[in-house]
């Protein structure tokens, strides 16, 4: 049997007064494109924060390529190839487009990032937002910021990419550009829909 790329097993997470996630399990195979659906407050962003190592679940396991990650941190998630484009774009307005693309990389990785930056900018353009690498991010619209974070998530050897409501600020033709880019991942295949309630 092929080991799944990702397994989330029996994840539970509560905040004071709120049970955000209760026994959620999720499996992702290589190339699989899945939808996570649920109304406002259903726990989608909370689950993705756990996948990105920035929230620790109360119960349950994150298993990446068969290895249980006991103390999963953002650094470990990055090392495991997990990339998340958060609902609120994590962009530093004082920096340029290019500098934002390599946020979180070591100086060596930044030096070697030329091709990935080029690809990310091509992806952003394909979504309908031609951006200049040297431009400041300060003046970008919410849709452009989302496109930048999506392209960043898809670049740099990503293995598992999660997009958290990335197209809410976009027009229809931009949304189509994002979906086309997602369908262009290596060996894409239809996944399933997980509904959180
Ligand atoms: N840091 C936090 N502190 C307290 N409660 C939180 C925190 N983060 C999320 N919650 C609560 O957990 C529940 C799940 O929130 P979450 O943001 O994961 O939902 P969502 O499905 O992403 O919703 P939306 O569609 O509005 O983005 C909500 O009741 C929310 O208020
Ligand atoms: Mg959310």
C-alpha cells in the first residue's frame, strides 16, 4: 500500500468556550486536489493552522509521509514541504514583491531562489496580476496580495499546499486563473470534499 502524503487523525482543538474541531480526520494522496468546506466558524482555518504547525491540537496526530510529527512547528512544517496561503495574506508591506516571496527562507535559499521567484511571478501573472519583482507591496490590492501568497505557497518545492479562501477578494477571471494553476500541479487527480460542521 502506498503511504499517503498527509494524514490528519482524530484532530480536536478548543479555544476558551469554543470547540473548533472535534475528531476530524483527513487523508491526502499525492496529486490529490481536495476541498475543505464548511460555514463561517466551522473550523477550516483552525485545521489549516494545525497543518502549518502554528497551532497545536488538543488531540490527534499530524502524519506526513508516514511519519508522526509529535512536536509539529511552523519550521518543521516548512521542512516537510507544507505551504499555506492564509485567509489573511501574510505580507510585509515594507518589503518588495520579491522579498515577500522569499520570506522565511534562509539567506542561502534566498540566493538560490531565482528560478522559483520567476515561476511564482509567472503564476501571479497567469492569475491576472502582472507584478514587478522590485515593486513595493504597500500599494497592492487585497486580490493582488492573495495572488502573491498563493504563488508563494505553490513555489519552492511545495509538497502539500493549502489555500484558505484565497479567491474571496478576486474577480471571476482571476478565480479561473487560480483554479487553472491548481489543476496544473503534477499528476493532478480529483479528491474528495471534507465538510466540517
Ligand atoms: N485564536 C482563537 N481564539 C479563540 N477562538 C478562536 C480562535 N481561532 C478560531 N476561533 C474560533 O474557532 C471557531 C473556528 O474558527 P475558524 O476560523 O477555524 O473557522 P473557519 O471555518 O475558518 O471560518 P471562516 O469561514 O469564517 O473563515 C470559531 O468559533 C472561531 O471563533
Ligand atoms: Mg477561515
